[in-house]
């Protein structure tokens, strides 16, 4: 079936949101896996080709640096746990991500 993105392509007609995990699932505070940027770009390409409005969500290792990289790769939604909840001022941490 090829890559996970290729294998999932036939399911896009059933989706409103696609989530790409950018860490190994299990616990918070992990480092972003940079090779996942290729998967984000591939997912964005498939979503665009589908002609549907499907949100592309990224979960894991999102911080001020990786948020920009994810957005440039085509992400719409960013999940930032430790980058926000690990800071004393949540609003300031969110603002940095924007």
C-alpha cells in the first residue's frame, strides 16, 4: 500500500480532520520528529487533491520553532501540550505559538 498517507488516501472522503502524530505516542514533552514534516507535506498534498475541506492537525512536540515548520508544511491545527501547560503564563505561551 505504500506510505501511511497513501494507504489512508481512499478514506479522505470520510474525514473532516487528519491528525499526524509527530512524536512516538505515549507521553508528553517529547521532541518533535523532524522527518514527519515530509508526512505533513504529503498529507496536505493529498487533502488538497481531494478538493475537500479537511483540517490537517499536528500533535506532538509542537513549540514556537516547530509550529512555524508545521504551518509551512501545510498544517491547519496545532496541538501544543507541554509548550503551553509547562509554562507559568498560558496566554503568553499561546501567543508565542501564534
